């Protein structure tokens, strides 16, 4: 859970807040009791903004490392999840 500080508290304790964030804490800033911003470490920010592979690419990499049978999934499991019918009618 993030620590919460009002904007006034954050101004008065800025060096302490920076030290807390650098140590790994996440801090939520509030105005009149309502959350308005979050302060987090550069490492956490970079992780949130980093490019992530598409699911298909991640799945392909997973299959290169592991066989489905090794992780307890039958090879034809995913075939049974998809309906064979033409789908539903849609009015546009």
C-alpha cells in the first residue's frame, strides 16, 4: 500500500519523500483528501513505460522454452475453447 501525504505535507517533507521513493516506497499525494498523483522510483516508472511484447510473441517464446505437456496443458486444449459456429448476428 502506498503511503499518503497531502500536498502541504509533501512540500514540507520533500527530502524525506525523495529518500522514501528512492528506497522503493510509492507515495500517493492528495489534495483535500482526494488522490491526485503518485510519486514512484525511476526504476518503477521505467518498468511501467517499457515496451512489452504482444501476447503472441510472449506465447511463442514460452513455447520455445517449455512443452505444453510439461506444464500440464494438453496440446489440443485450446482447440476446445473456440466455438465452431459462424458466430452471432450483429445489427450495424
